[in-house]
C-alpha cells in the first residue's frame, strides 16, 4: 500500500494512504544501513510502501520511493552528517519581518540559497506591515524590489488585520509547502489561523533560528482545508549548506549565475580574481547584483571556509 509520511517521532511514523487513512508505522531495520547517508532514513513528505502487521492499525515501511527533492540541514549531533528536514516539496515559504523582530537580509539569503541548492522554489512573506512607519515602509519597498528584480516572489501581509492572507492561501493551494521563519515573525500565528484547533504556541517557538524553547528537529505535515499541504519545521537552527563547495555557491545566487560565464577564470569565486564579471557588476550597479546580496555571498562563503554550515 502506498502512503505519505506526515510525522516522525524518531522510531515511529504517522503516514496516510492515498485515501487519507492514517497509520502508525515503523521501519524495517535495513533502512538504517542500506544506501542511507542521512541521520534519518525516512523524512516527512516521503512516499513509502507499507504492509500491515497483525495489528490492523499499525504497519511496516518496506520501501521508499525516489525523492524528487528534499531540504536538509547539518545534523545537530554530528556536523559530518546531514538530517533531511522534508522531501517532495513544491515550494518553500519564509515568514519575515522588517521590525519586531527584524529579519536580516543575510538570514533571508541563506534561506534562498538553501532553496536554490535543493531546487525548491522560494517565496518570502513579510508580515506585520500594520506596524510599519514611513521609514519602515521605504525599507520594505527597497528590499521587496531587490528580490523581485532577481525573480523572487514577495508577499506583504498583516496577520493582525488579515490583510494579504488570501494571496498566501492562493499560493499554498494544492501545493506541498515547507514553512520557515524566526520566532516572533508570525509563522505559528499563521498556522493557527489555518488550523485553529492546533493552538500552536506563538511566543516561545523558534523555528529557523533555534533561539526559542523548542528543541525537536522533527517536521510535521498538515492537510490544508482548501487543498494542499504545509510542513511545519519547529526548532531548526539553520537549513542546508551541508557539504557545499565554495565554487558552487554563486550558482545559487540567480543574478550571479547569469553572469558567471563572463568571468575570466572558470574557477572564479568572485573575490579577488582579475576579470571577474560579478565584481564588475557590483561595482557598476548593473544586472541587479546589489551590494547587499554580494555581502551576503561573501559572508556565506566565509562560513563555508570555516565549515560553519
């Protein structure tokens, strides 16, 4: 029987078959050793084959289908291993804010690089626009234009006034979406808006940053009432960038990727090399390579040097 993984508790999983019927399942021991390079052999979003045991309400996972994509992170227990957060995603969505709290551009760029690296289309949703003064609005418009100019979709909302929520629901409809965001930006509030019965905590949950009270690294998927599914990711300090090479990084900045072939050297990493098209574009403010994005690139490059993924 085919099923989709909705939740992991480490040794047991909750899956649903194609008819939406839930099962508590466990895995065969072979998944722990055969062709598995991550710390978790099964991830939320995986398509698996299950076989019933004697207990009609429980089953065993006997096979896992090939993943179309996945997003991973460095294992919290071993920096030399990776942990798959979720698989088979249609898109990723980051909740961010200009103030209360401020989401840094560097943080957003890491999210976008991660999504690019795993071929998951990314969208940024700026919440709390009801709190912005004129100066804040100018900052938001600058940031919005910077990302839209390089092809990203930006949505502005207010959960407090429910402005813009229809647009977010529209992009979630009939898609499987990974949700992320710092503590306090409104992700948990948004999930509670979609599913009032869940009553998720909204003050001490730190989703991407890991600065709050939650320590679990397990994701959980929910069926949306209007079609589609969302995957919540509590307690994740940082996603992706596992085992990335310095020469790869620029490929995940779309505006840089478009110019890389014009660099004088094939192995250019766009720092001090002569004839670098990227540095030239930044210096002359052309081709939408902003100084802010270039500085993010340099910071991420430095973290790769130090193995601080």
